[in-house]
């Protein structure tokens, strides 16, 4: 006898499912429908008793029918109202329509519940974003209140067109420059300007800003804070060059760090807050758009439910 015959024989005799076999062991699964012998016997006996009871009831009904209807003349045609035949006719006629309507109503209810849950989630997230925007705005307002720009000197030195062109060429040819990063203008930038003016008359400041209005504001702000004269603003490959002349009557200040400007750390924190507020406002706008779409979808879903109810009432 081959091993395969042994495997299939054990599977047939036990009624299980063969899961694994090799030369060492055999694994059989008894199955989900497995019942002990006593339980299976009890179920068979119970089914036999129920079948016997049904047969006894059927014999009793037939005897009662023979007792009350002994005449052989045909009976008059009776009404089908309230009978099993009428119930089956109604089921055949309207059962499919009712089932389809019930399924469509269940689908609409499930979709409405899903949209309402999504609406609550989006509103909660929008509320959190608004609170974060308010918190960042309060911190930014505190930093903005900690510094004040210097008023531009009314008695500023005037430059002729020839002088401006000369200083512009000198500034563009300079290799050393002062680069403005994301912090913008702070006390260290003004200190760097005075350090450059210690050995040169012209300083070149490179900014990475792209908006021309922001670039001109930065140039005028540097001119007012440093006390120099703005020569020109030129476009370069790496950004925009702001060239500032120190002036003929320049005197090096005793304190290079400006007391009215932010420090390097405060300027970085201010830049991060501005970036954070911008990104939070963008995500808040996205959330608001999503909420508007969900509200429109809920209105359309409510309208479709009302139309379905109207058709059912007409039927």
C-alpha cells in the first residue's frame, strides 16, 4: 500500500481535511462542521421527532377536513383576501421594488453618515488650524512690537548721476558682499555694513527676494538704518544686488549693533513665524474648501432622498 493511499484513506475515514503530509507526520483538520457523536445523534433524533410531529398534524388536519366537507358538490369560489395566495402574489409583484428601494435608502443613509462624519472631522481640524494661526499671530505681533525702524535722515547727501554710475560699477566689480538670508534685516546686518565701510566706500548687499516691491523696501530700509546713500539695485544671477555708498562725511558709530532692531535669533524666529502663518493659512483654506464641498454633497444627497420618498408615496 502506497503512502498516498494511507493519506486519502485516513482523510475519508475521519471526514477531515488534509493540511500537510510528509514522511514523519500527517496533519488533518476536523473542519468547521465537526460535531461529536452524541451531539450529532441528538440532532438526528430531534429532526426525526419534529418530522413525526408534522406528519401527525397533517393527518389530523386531513381528518378534520373529511369531517366538515362530506358533500361532493363543488364549493363556491372564495375570496383570496388575507390568504397565503394573496401574500405570495403581493410578494411577487412588489417584493423586488421594495427590496431595491430599501437597498437604495440604506446606501444613501450610509453615504450621508460618512459625509457627516467627514464634515465633523474637517471642522475640527479647521478649528485647530485657526487656533494655531491665532497663537502664531500673537507671537509675531510681540516680535514686531519689539523693534522700530529708524526715520530717514532729511539732510541726506545727494549724489550726481556720474557719481552714481561710478559707484555702481565699483560695487558690481566687488567680490566681497553681504548676503541677506531668510532673517532679513537685523542688527547684525547693520554691523556688517559698518565693517565693510571700514575699508571701502561702497558695500554690495545681495538679497534673494524676488518681489521688486520687497527688494526696494529692503534697500530703503538698509539706507535708513545705516545712514548711507542708496546707489542702485541691479539684477544678478544669484539674486539682486543693493549697492550703498557710505557718504563723504561718514563717521563710524561707537556702537555698531542697532538697539532698535531684532537680534539674529529673534529675526530667525520672526521669519519662521511668518512662514508658519502662511502655511497654516494655506491649509486652512484647503480645509474650508473641503468643508464647502462636503456641505454641497450633503445638500444633493438630501435632495435625492426627498425625491425617492416622493416616488414611494406616489406608488
